[in-house]
C-alpha cells in the first residue's frame, strides 16, 4: 500500500528538489535522519512545528511560503496515521476500503460495523454518535 503525500510532504519535497538536495542534505538542516524526513514527505510521520522556521531560514523562504507550510502542517496532522505494516496484503486492502467508503456508510451500516468489531474484540457496544 502506498502512502498518501500530505500537502506539507509535497511542499517539503518540492523545496528539497528545487535546491537540488538529497534527503540527507535537508535532513541535516532539520537535525533528523533521512528515513524520518522521507516518512514525513510520504505522510507516514508528523513533522514538528519547528520545522517551518528551520526550513524558512535554511532555504530563505518567503513569509507567504512559510505561512502556507504552517497551514499544510496543521492539515497534515489531521490525518490519522496507522501502522498497518504487520497486516497481510488482503487485510491492508480491507482497511483501505473501509477508509475510502466509511463516509458513505449510513447510521445502520456504521452500527453493524461497530457491532462486528465489538464482537471480535469482546467489548461492550459503544455509545452511538
């Protein structure tokens, strides 16, 4: 399953590519490892808020660009990040399908899904939203 790039990840990658830098170069500016920066670019990890200021200074970004990055950072944090690397390919596809279609479920379908999950977990039903 591929990761979904967040707006912040796309902006970070764009800055890096425009400055003809490798991951390791930007990672050094940020004081992190290349794999961590790569995970942020791919939307698998959250970036610390301080990164915007560090990037602004290191790459001489305009205030408008920095403001856009701050907004993108906030938006990227609204995405839930789940580690599903331990799941089988089939299970990953089930998670993707639920993620893509959940907003279209009506109250009855949501209740059925919750009941199925509760039965599997041995939990008591959760209060309805």
